C-alpha cells in the first residue's frame, strides 16, 4: 500500500487517482467512501469537520481493502488519521495481506489550499470547516509520521504545489527510487 497524507485540498485524491489509474492499482479514499455511504450520521460528522471514530473507520477501511484483494497495490488516501488507526493498519497486515510500502505527504501552503477549495466547492469545504480540518490535521500528522518511521516505513514529503503533472512526476520519482513502481 501507498499511503497519501496532506491537508484537505492538498491534491491527495487527484494524485492518488492518477497514480492508481496509470499503475493499474486501486485508489481507496476514506473521504470518498464516507461520502458515497450516504450515511447521514457520517456525513454530518464530516460536514462539522470532526473525525469519524476509529472503530467505524477501521471497519470501513478493512472492508474496502478486502474488496481489493485481486489488485496488486492500493493507494490509500485520507486514512489513517489517528495513531490508533495507524497501529491497527500495521497490526492487521496479516489479516488483510497488505504492507505499507511508502507514506507520501503532500505539502501545500494554506493560501494555496484556500484557493483550491474555493474552486472545488464541495459541501464540506467551508471556511469554518477548513479551519477545524487544518487544526486536526496538524495535530494528528506528526505522531502518525513518527509511528510509520518507527516501523521502518519510508515517509516522503512531496512539494504539492504546481501543475498536476509536475506533482505526479515528483511522486513517481520517489516510488521508482524505492522500487514501488
């Protein structure tokens, strides 16, 4: 599995989809799975900027990984978001048969994110939600990245600014370096 991290609007879904399509892999977006669920409680929680509880997310992601058993690699976007979810993902590897090959962090300035979100116009992309999402992201990301490093998983920071193709090229360069693509 390749894990994508970045604040809302950083382009992780776009880059994850491109990577999966070009490599013949499966893109799994926690946010998209939740939006597609049409579950009013999950949707309301997302719209408030809060995170879904870990047990619920672990079950959702476990099911999505199981449903992708025939695909060589998975690009996991937006999960884990909490340390206990990261530990679950690593500890449950024997059950789902997937190891984490790399963690990619897309680094984008807040100004660029605000500009992108205005263009995207999704219902959960409003000013108050953005502030809450950014706060949660920055609180949660360091412990996650430290945990993955402790597990000897390569964590790579990619400049997420510029054209979509330029960002994809930076990602591919790192994946090729590690024999993951």
